[in-house]
C-alpha cells in the first residue's frame, strides 16, 4: 500500500489538538493498515521520526431518521484511527499550515 | 478637516485577537464545541480576512477617538473614514475627514450696552387685574330697564347686506356681553337703549380690514330682537372676596400679590428682551465659521418642524430655512464658547431642579422623567447651560432701562 493510501486524513478535533501539544498526532487511516505501515507512511510523508503508534477501530454511530412516517435506520461508517507519537522537537504541518499548534 | 491616523501593528494584532474571540463563539465546526475552535483552524477554515475585517471595525474608531483626544478636537459629526494604506489587508494608515467645532475668537461679551423697555406696574394695572378677577366671580342679575353697554343680553339677529342675507349674519337666542369692541362698529351701541321685547334694525359697517373679504367695508343691516337684559354684578371687592379667590387673607394682600406678580411678569419680559438684544449684538459682532453639517442638520430640523413630519422637505424649503438655521447654529456656537470661557456648567443640583420642574409639568415622579429622558439628559444639560449662559449675559449687560407705564397684555 502506498503511504498516501495508508494515511487518509488528519483528524482535526479538540482532543487531537490538545494531544498535538504532546507530540501525539491523530489520523484517520486505512481500515486494514497495520501499525508498521502507519509508522512508515507518517515517516515518509512528514519526514519525522515516529516513536509509537496506537490504533483503534472506531465503530460508526447508529443513525435513524423518520422519512414519510417510515423509520429508517443506518449507521455512520466505521474507520480506523491512529495516534502517532513522534520524536520530541519535531512537528507536523499540513498544507503549509501548522494545524497542530494552538 | 483631515487627519491621518497611523495604526500600529500591535494595536491591530490586539484588535484581531479580540475580534477572533468574539467571532469564535458563533462558529460551529465538527470536532469542536462552540467557542473551542483554535485560531489556526478558524483561519484555515474561514480565512484571515474575516478576523481582519472585524478587527478594522474595532481598531479604526478606537484610533480615531484617541486621535481626537490627543489633538483636543471636538467633532460635530461622525467622521468619514478612508483607508490610505494597507499591508496584507491590514490598514496601516487611515484618513479621517471630519468637521470640527470651529475655534471662536470671542470678542467682548460682558457689558454689552442695550436699551430695553421695562414696564412699571402702576395702580391702574393692579386695579385692572382685580377687575378681571372680579368678573370671573360676577353674577348675572336680570334687570327691568333698557339695555346698556356692558350688560349681558339675549338677542336674535338677522343681518342683510343690500337686502341679501350673508353667511354668519344670523343667530337666535345668542347670549352675549354687550361690548362695542366685541362686535363690528355700530352693532353694540345700536342695541343699547332697547327694552326687552323690542325689535330694531341696527346698521353696522364691517371694517375695511375685516378678515372675510366679501364683507369688508360693507354696511349691513341687522334685524335685532332683544329677549333679556341682565346686569353683570361684580362682587364686593373686600377681604372676603380676596380670601375666596386667592390664598390671601385680605384685599390689601391680594393687591400686593397682584402687584408682585405683574412685576415678575414685567421683569421676566424685560430680561427676555435684554437677552434677545444682547444675543443680537453678539451675533452681529462675531464672525463664526459655520460647520456645514451643523447648518444642514438645523435646516432639516426646522423644515421638519414646519412640515410637522408631513413629508421630506424639498430643496426650496431648505433654502428658505437657511438664514434662520445659520443664525441658530451661530448662536449655539457662541453660547457654547461663552459658557466654556466662563466655565458655566450644569451642576447636579441644576439638573435635579430641572427634572423636578419637568416632573411637576407632566405630573410624574422625577425618577420616571429621568428614565424617560435616557440619553437625552445630555440635551437637557445643554439646555440648562444655554439658559444659564444667557442669564449670565443679561446680568453682565449694561442695560439702559426706559420705563413704560402700560401693562403688558397678559
């Protein structure tokens, strides 16, 4: 798998922003990506040294809605999330913008 | 006048931070609670222009206010702002165009020599007021004698001019005081001498300046029937009368009271005349550059008053009010300048007194009046300063009084 297929997108949330201060950057990754693949992908794309990779499979939330009186149900997509810890002193910027900085 | 105001990057940065804090409260982005979006994310999503624009709204008026204070300028209206130079969308220099209150070179305003009449209250004036009071308490007594001038009569009349009836020339059962000055010449005196039940034709001539043009100068013939004659019986002018009509115990006291009141009226009138004359002198003696915006505002105000809010005043109306407006603006500026020079100000006690007097006028508690006034309190204070200043001018004027004897008509 190519590095840019492994890393789908950065996750920009309050939590990920807070963790970025501690060298931990969060990404949405390919559901089948392994920690090793993620480590190599991040190192290749962002030119940083990865210390640790934690992953978690996030289950999409169930959603239901009433349409014309009929109840329909569904769910948001599952996805895999990776929290990548990088070496102290290094940082990740995206598109010239340093997202992970207050 | 034009003013160039620099805006420091620090001031701008600070304003941007404040703008961001304000804006961030209202944005909703997934992954963030409202108001928790970091500035970097905000800017990446909405662009920096949003913040800068908001900050300019903040920083420009601030810089303007600061500049006004620094230069001790008193603008008469809101400024017209223009951005002269900007770097990356951030203003560095702005130009404010504004009209300021002109500096007035005050000439002599104390000891202005004016000549003004002052009415001297004589005994006849007091007696006349007393008679007017007595008439209010007069009783009507039917009398069995021919009508005399001054009686109250009940009459029918039908007027014709050259045999033709005219509008307003007819009445039935009219009760009226038979006074020559109340009717067209000849009418009242023509009725005098008639006995109850008499019919008589009375000739009377409309004066040449009579308001109804078709009647003016014509001689009319009135067929008059007299039904009733009553005499106006004035009450006895004594202490009891004085006590019944006023809070004075005796007639002598009532006379003194009337004399004092007439004197007050005469004095107030005298001071008003002096005030007007002094202002006239001052207006003539001073050359004041008039801010266009003030004159325009005054013209608009006058025109609105005249039209009573009927419609927007036209340009010709505006021209018509120009002279008056200019005089008023000039007067206002002069009075302000004098007030400033003499340090005349509205003290809290003045404001309180004014509020109390307003409260009495409107029959409401002073607090209510104050609340209703709100920001108009400033206008109230300006009014007080104006009154006090004019009083000051009157006090300090060199008045040559020439005394008059006849009472001012109440």
